[in-house]
C-alpha cells in the first residue's frame, strides 16, 4: 500500500531556506517552462471580497520529475488585525506515473514564500545591471523582507530603502533588515525619491492603484513587480510601458492578472503584442538586459511550475523527516 509523507511547516523550515540552490531550482523551472513541454493549466483563482481575501490553486507537470504539486494558496489581507499571517495554504504532491498521493506539505505558505522570493532573485539576476548596488522595496510585509534577502544573494547590494503606507511598519522592517543583513536599510516617507535613487525596485503590495509612477523611473533601473496576481491589482503606472523592456513570467497570466493587464486595458500596449518570457531569457532564446541604460520590468504573477519545483526540492531535502501514513 502506498505511503504518504506528511511534513509540517516546522519540518520544512528545518531543511530548506532561501539559498542559491533554491534560486537555481526556480531558474531551472522557468527554463523548463520555456522548453514547451511543461503542462501548466491556468490559475484557478477565487476572490472573497467580503473578507478581503483570495484563494489561488496552481499546478504544473514537469517532465523528468517524479511528482507534481497542486498548491492551494489563500491570502486574507485583514488577518494581521487578528494576529494571523496574511497567507497560508498547503501543497499536495502526486506521483507523475500513478497519480497516487506522495506527500502533504502543510507549509502554511512557507514554500510559496520561498519560491516567490527566489523568482525575484532570478529576475534580478537575469535583468538587473551586474553593478546594481542599491535597492528599493515597496511594501513592508514578509515577502518584502524575503525579496531584499534574495537580492543580496544575486547582486552586490550595499544599501536599501523601504517604503510602505504604514510608516511604522517600514521603520520596523528597516531596523530588522539592517541588523539581519549588515547593511544600511532606511525607511523612506517619499516613494518617489526612494524609487528614483535605487538601481533595483521591487513592489510587494496588494495595491489596486499604482505605487510606482512612470516619471519616477530612470535609465538603468530594474523593476520586479510581484504583487499583481489577481484581477484588479495594479502596482505599476501603465504609462511606464512606453519606457521599459517588459518581461513576463507567463504571458498568458500577465495579460489577465499582471501589470500588463492594465497596460492593455488603457491601450498603451496593443492587444496581441508578444513579449519574451523570463524562461526564454534564462534559456538564451531571448536577450537579457540589452544596455546599461535600459529600464527592465519583470512582471511576476507566480506559476505552478515554481510550486512543483520547490515541492520537489523540499521533499528531497526532507528525506526521513515528518511522518508517514498509509493511504
């Protein structure tokens, strides 16, 4: 009878953390996606507006891997008022050969946080200038912290700024990350100056109106927008599309859910315009940064292939951990 391994968040935290290996794992997933053999259906997404919540279901089959993950990811953004995290969820891993359940990863969103931060690092490594030393993070939640950590693994960041609508949260994050990373991280009350002064900008908010204006951007910058993953979200001024090199994680998704959705809606980008995906850049099928003055924007809506990749790596690391039950 098949056995099912059950791993808790604590089990997973003990064996996997943000690291170069995790970043490479996610990069490999994007390359696999670019190869055209991955099976990845559209995201199943449900908004619960009454409770300021959403639930996404993502999955992908990656040829060559023994299992595939189905990830259920709730985000309820009033939870901090209740003393609860905004995100939770779990991953179910199935055999690609038999379809039998192999594992339940009760990670409360931890693996999603890891793979999302890793994707930000992958995008920066592919598109930001190699001499980028300053970062600006918009947002002050967990993912904001993880995105800054991830940047320091792929670029020689020497200083960073944080902006958030809640200034106290920005101050708290700045103090925490300064101590953790050993570099100066400051809270900014002025997002325009913070964005303009940075080499790399990462947006990590659930905003429904732009938090980055087009005229704040300057030549040579890289922007990673990772907050827009639902209909109605928007972090980047669509006018920026007239100035940037745009790279989506999955074009079909960003047309519906990402920053591209708004640019299409207002007519700044024509319907049917094609853009090379991040996986194509990583595979060498499309160029990365083309000049020191180019402004690049990676639009990350989150893909099921990332979830299958991080779940596979976590299970490899967790051999012998957790508990096993009969199916």
